[in-house]
C-alpha cells in the first residue's frame, strides 16, 4: 500500500514535468531612439553643389515585436544652408524631412562574439 501511493505520486510528478512554458510571440515593448545625422552629399546634383548641410536629427519608435522582428516608424530632419546663389535662384531655405516605416531583425552580437572566443 505504501509503495503504491509513492508510485502514484511519482507518476503524477512526471506528468506535470512534461509541460512547457512558452513565451508570447507578440510583445508590446516600446523602444525609442534619438540620434544625430551628419549628411554628406556628393555627385553632380543641386544639393551637393549649391548647399552646405547642417547636422540633422532623427528619431525612431518601435512599438511591436514579434519574436526577433521589430516594427516601427521614424522621422529625419536635415537643414541646409545655401552656398551658391547662382544655382539656387530665389530660394531662401532648404529642409529635408522624411517619415518612414521600419522593419528590422534583432541579432545579439554578444552571444556570437562570446561563442567565437
């Protein structure tokens, strides 16, 4: 009798040991980044020949993560000062604005580097 109770308890313990806890695939973990942009225009075009770029700013916002893929949006702003009036005409100021969507895959390089060492 005593051994049969121990056997039943042991089997119950094994049956609960087979459960796996899974992580949710959709994570709502917002991330925000703010950065500076140093533009370098080159070639035979209006921005490269008649303007001098100033340091711009940008921001990214990540709002959804599905496993290692992240989805977000961003905004960039760059202001230019005019250097050659003969090519500009009567333009007073030049600004570059962009709004864009982001989809990126996250790879942790620290794990890769430690595995190579």
